[in-house]
C-alpha cells in the first residue's frame, strides 16, 4: 500500500498515517509513504513505513510525510506520471489523506491507474461531503476557542469590540462552530450575505443594553476585516480591534477527538483496500464509520447547518 498526505495540513494527519501503517502491517501489507503529497508521486520519492517508524507520532501535529500544494497535478500528463509511479512500485492500494481538493486529484488519478484509491478526509475546514466531521476540525475549533476566550477577557477589561478572523476562505463550518462556542455576538460566514449597517445596528443595540464589549467571529473569506474594523469603530464610537488567528489553527497537538477519528478512518480505509475496493472516501455519518464514492464526494457540496446561525443569534441576544 501507499499513503500520502496532500493539500493543507491538519492536526491528526500523523495519527492517520500511524493507523494506516499499523493496520496494514497487521494484514500483511508493506507500506510506502510518498513525501510532499502529490509531488512524491510525480518524483517517485517515498520511504518505507513500518510499525516502529510511526511510533511516537500519534500526538504530533503536522505530517511526518510533509505536504505541498501541487498545481502541476491538475495537468493530465502529470497525473499519468503519478500513475506510472504507482505501477513502478507495485502499489495495489493508495490512501490519500487530505481535503476536498486532494480528493479531486485522487479521483483524476483513479481514472489513469488500476490501483485502488481511498480517501481519508483530513481538513480543518470540515467541508468534505460524505462525512459529518473531518480529522483536524475538532482540534482547530479547540485552538480557536482557547485563543478567543483569552481575547474576550481583554475585550471586557478594556470595553472593546474585537473582530476575530478565523480560517475559511469559501466555507464557514469552522467560523460557525467557533462562534457559537465562544458566545460571539455576530458570526460572519461566506455562505451568508450581510450588510455593514446590520452589524452596526446590532452593536448599537448591545451598547444601549449596557454591554460595552463584544466579539465578532469572521471567516477569512467574507470581507476585508481591516476595513470593517475601521468602519465599525466610526459607527459605534467604540474601540474596535482586529485579531487574525491565522495558521495557529492548523498546528498543534490533535485533540482526542481528532486522534480517534484518524484511527477509525484508517481502519476503514485499509479494510476497503484489503477487499479490493477503491474509489471511495471514508467518513463519519450519523455516528457510524462508512464510505461513499470519491466521485460523489467531489461533485456534491456539503451543506452548512444555517439553523445553527439562528441559534447563535438567539444566544447572543
């Protein structure tokens, strides 16, 4: 079997690598770890992985195989090159650990090779269709919540409004969950249109109720948060500060939840390959480990539970 971590890193990738290697070894498979994601398959760069070589990585963030954005993999000739690498190394099954972009690459590669391919969803964005939760999402939420709890202390002490920007260029799963769990007064998501005047009005009403501080959680893809901070300060006559959490959300030790999902997903992925099944993405649905076709996962947009946004608004009243 081969394994690769592709696209953006997420806490729990190492736990998934460990799970894949140890479960595959227990079934008699040898495992090759391709380095730097798709680049490893294009350059035939890999290293053998054993149960001992993946010891001590369960709790580590990042990925021991490293990862990289690989725009070349969008070209048909490069995908064919990766297919030849799989054939050259007698890879019967390949496990791709990554997000929705990674699975589009896996889908395209699957059309060029007889190697069975399975996807393990690992992304802090939690935007992969076919799973209720991705590896790393819970970890990223916990990281963001811990930081914003500290920011809230300062907001209350200095009677300020803070706009906290979290990751999420196109989807708002992370911002929504974080916003609810930190008690944000406003949550801004790429999926929901909003007007600045609505934000200004909300904080004016909050101020009239005697509350002099507040938190806005904003997904990075919604707007120029720097400009929003300037305009909000003028409209509310309050001190407004912007805090961008950035890449801290992608790093750090994976939570217990992310480690558990990584182990469960790895077990299912290896089991599928041992039965000769490929072209699937494993996931968690309604509390059960299952899988769907890579094609279905790639072509279907995962819906955001907007009823949670309404809940957040009621809780912030």
